[in-house]
């Protein structure tokens, strides 16, 4: 429910969350590789939209991407 080493969180309908590791996703699927090599988050995540990007044009299942700073455990 709250793993310490996951660096990706998928937010599903109904509030469910799935934790993952981007290195495994990127090596398993070229679409995830493309997603994780997009231009990174803005310099300061506290400003503007928090680093959000619309991905609805990518097709079904991809709605948006949001970078969020988290404390290092």
C-alpha cells in the first residue's frame, strides 16, 4: 500500500493505487520508455500546475502525468 522504493504510482478509478518501478516498466514496454523519457518536471514543483502533462492523445488508458516531490524515506 505504501512501498518505500517505488518511483511510479498509477492512480486508478475508484481511488486505487498501483505502485511500480519505472526501470521495469520502461524495459518491458516502449510506450512506458517514451513516457519516462519525456521532458522532466519544472524546476520548482510548487509553482503552476505541479508538473502536470496531458496525455489523452496517447490513447485509452493514458490521461495525464504529474510529477510530485516526495520525501526520501
